[in-house]
């Protein structure tokens, strides 16, 4: 049986580096393994994909890069340089944006937990805080009073009704109670008189264009209602979670699903570690469940996804993007992952090869599972191996890559990966397109392993990439 391939989309800068063995080796000697390598210039195309759609709709817009998706300063600097704002999720992220010279108007705070220090800094600088609940309103009111300032706020709204079903979220104020919340707290009382209302915000789980379009429509209705009460909604922020596409081929993606189901049903040999169904399982002899991973292949990436949301038609048949323009409401969003498409790679050195007791090849890498970890069931992209000896005198081989933690489950990818030949110790593995969440979101220093070094490419294209083309992010 052929192990199904999932070929990732790669950029010229990635291919250029992967062909340059002396530079790769020098980087690994200088910085250890693994290394996170970034080319923030790729953010320009990603931003442009969104700008083009906003311009198609002639909308006022602002895009705030959700920096939680990657912790380097380099990506913040790049986002700021191309005119984006930054969406921050902690005091540290917020303070660092100020240090990097961002104007407070270009920084918003959507942190799930806002401590007093964060609120104090944001209010004293006049940045926008997106509020989630009444206790936050109380704390912001108190801090603003102490500072003798008014606080710019937006409200996160959730619980939208789509197809007669309420969308659950642990975040935000319930859309159905929002009018009452505004009446009681802003119109019939002075309870939050230090808070200046600027706009509405939502961020939805999942990747349904219909749900996003519907949520935007319901926010536009709330904006209309607030207008009648004398409150102007300057913006509606539709959050992040805009899809990106990682894979070259839909047919490979479909074939992987097909082969996984066959393997889970024990009709063919496993193609995942321990025959993990990644969300699919056999129950009473039947297959049930679905893949619990990111939709790594999808036809609705970035600008197309945004266009889909803005083109969603409300009950009067009007596109919500057109309605927002007519109402004079600016549309904002906070993409993280999709802004980092083609920005990064994780590079690690092969430490050992061995066969396990099931007869599978394990390739141990000098890295651990937290240095490339998906929040979903697996990261479904084939890595590339750079072999020091290019001669091919062996058959292709299926391997699992394993990491350095003392856990049985430190298996870096749950998929068996088809390689042209078994790597040698010292060969190098490239995991591509890992800048969005994969590198940093879950990284830890168990066993006192140092965190991976983050390198930035100075500029691209260049005549040649060598180790002096990179600098440490700081
Ligand atoms: C409030 C908010 N905005 C933006 C984002 C960024 O989402 P993504 O990286 O999927 O675009 C997130 C991600 O969790 C979020 O919670």
C-alpha cells in the first residue's frame, strides 16, 4: 500500500534554503536544533489578499494582526511596517507593541483575561479594549476613574442564532441580552460613565462562512438598534479564524481521508501512529466521527473566505458588506494564522533511526512535541528531508518522527510519512508553514531543553541565502 502524501505549498525562499546544505548545517551548528526560521515578507501578500476584498466592497477597514499566533517581534514589526494594527492578548504583548513603537490607536486588546496592569496601560494610552463581561466593565470603569480618563471600549458579542440554533461560546455578552445590557448600564444609569462605546466584536469557532455572515448581519442589526438609542457603532470587528490553505492538492487530501478510513476499518495497514483515527473511530462496526484537524486543504482561503462573509445576504437580499458600507460602519478583523501563511519553517536534526516493536521505523529528531504542536488532532503536512548523501539506492520507507520528551506520545506527526529513503543521523528535516501557532503556542522547556531560537530572514529575494542572511529575533 502507498502511504498517502500530503504535499504542502512552499515558497521560493523555503525551497532556496532547503537546497542549501552548507547554510542549513551552519545554522544548526550556530543555533542548535530545532530552529524556527521566518521570512516576514510573506505577510505582505497575505495582507494584500484581504485589502483587495475590502476595496472591492469599498469598505472602510482595519486589519489587526493577532500576534498570539507567533511570538517573534519580527512579525509584529513587519505587520506594523505594512500598515496593519496589532491585536494583543496579554499585558506582555501589549507592552511590547508600545516598546516597538506602535501607536496606541493601532493596538487593540482582546485578551481573554485582562489584569489590572493591562487595563491600566491600555486606558492610559487610549487603546481600545474589547470587553467580554460585566466584571471587566466594572474593573475598566474603576481603573479609568483612578486615572481620570475615559476608556475606549468595544463589546464582544456571542450567542448568535443561526438556522434556529444558538451558537455557543464561552466568550462574550449574549446577543439576545445585549439590548438590555446597554439600556441598564449605559442609558438608564451612569454605572459605566468612564467607558466610551466604539463598536462590536465577535470571533467564532469553526470555519462556516454562513455563521460569520449571519453574525455580522446580527451585529449590524444591533448597531442599528444602538443608533436609535443615540450610540454610534464605529466598527464591527469580525475576529480571526479566516481560513488558509496549506496543501497543493485536493485529490491528495481526499485520498488521505479515504486511506485513513480504510486503515481505521483495518482493511489496510495503519497510516497513523497506533492507528489513531484523528477523530474518526469504529463504533459497533461502523465508522463514525470526522477528522478533528484543521481543514488543511480548502478552496476558500484568505481573501475568498472574507469575500464569502461580506457577500452573505441578509433576509432583504442585501450583502452584509454592502450594508456595512451604507451604514458607515468600518469592518475590522484580526487574522493570525492566515497572516503567517508562508512565513515560517521549523528545522530539526535527525538524532537516530530505529525499528519499534511493531516493525515501524522511528526517526528521532533533536526537538520535542511542544516545538511543533497543533491545537487540533495533527498537523497534516509532509515534511521535507534534506539528505547529506543524495544517492538513492534504497526503497522508499514509511517513518514516524519522534521527539525528545520522555512521553510515549511525543510523536511529532501522527501520520506515517513516506520518504524516498531512510535519513541518516545528522540529516535535516524541514516542517514547512509552521509560523502560525505550530512553533510557539504550546512550547515548553521540560527536561530543561532551551526554547528554539527564532531566526529572521533579512530580505528576500537575495542573490543567495547564506547564514549571514539571518538574524536572531530580538
Ligand atoms: C479574539 C481572537 N481574535 C483573533 C484570533 C486569531 O485567529 P486566527 O489565528 O485563527 O486567525 C483569535 C484566535 O484564537 C482570537 O481568539
